[in-house]
């Protein structure tokens, strides 16, 4: 039987797959950075303790004036953008907090 964290991560991936914004681009973990062709997408990680949610998107898709502290809602759940991290490859990571 898989470890409990993996089971939880797999269930979260299943629940998020099919959203209108990301479709099937939901990943249970990634070794390499997300390619532009896989955006917008969600990466689900199961780490010890509490870890923030993240969204990966094309830098060009980031709304003008986006900043830390902005509110965002994903599938009915409200988050606050805590960090905006340009990756230097055209991909930007938004670190979210509930």
C-alpha cells in the first residue's frame, strides 16, 4: 500500500483534474520545471508539515499590476498571493496562502 502522503496527494490530483482552467495539467509531483506547453497547470506536493499552494503560469498571462496580497479564488476556495516568483524562463510561480 502507498504511503499516506502519496494517497492524499493522488486524491488531490484526482479532485483537481478537469478544472476549466487547467484541464488535465495537474501533476502529482515534478522533477523538472514546468514547460510553457503545460501551463496553466497545478503541481501538488505532499511534504511534511504545512506547505503553501502554488500556481504556475506564463508570465504574459499574469495580470498587469498583480502583487503580493492580491486575492484569488480557485474552484471556490479563497487564497491570498504571498509571493510572485518569475522563474526567468517565461514561467511565473504564485505562492498562495489560504
